[in-house]
C-alpha cells in the first residue's frame, strides 16, 4: 500500500511567524522534520504542503518535495486533503512541521 507523509507548512504562525524557516543548528526547522520523516521506511514518499512561496522556495533549494496548496485552507488537515486529491495513496500521515525530533 502506498503511504504518503505530508508536512503541512504555513508561514503565518501567530506566535512565531516563519518558524519553519528558522535555523536550528545549521538546518531549517522544516528541513529537520522532513529529514526525520524520510527515515520512515513505510512511507512511499514525503511532501511539504504549503501556500507560501518562501517555504516552497526553501524546499526547492534543499531538494525537499513540496506541493503548493490553496491559501484558503484553515488547517493543516485541509492541506493534507488537497495533497490527497493530487496524489492517490492508501494512507496519508499528517506530520507536524514544528516537531523535528
């Protein structure tokens, strides 16, 4: 069965805008989350789902697979849903972008 890991990523955090692009010991917070998720053998693939060009560009610069999603989504789950519409799989795992460990 195809299993996709999806990291919803928005820039507009109310307490720490841009936190996913924050440097954590030489790597972006989002990059650390992505690299950890890539270690899961059961995942067929891992994607970042974002509506922000800064996050998308940072992903492209680091060979992180990213999908631009609508800016109208109110939750990360909505972003995962859009990824599911574009990428058929048997299971989708919503991975929190601010938990690098």
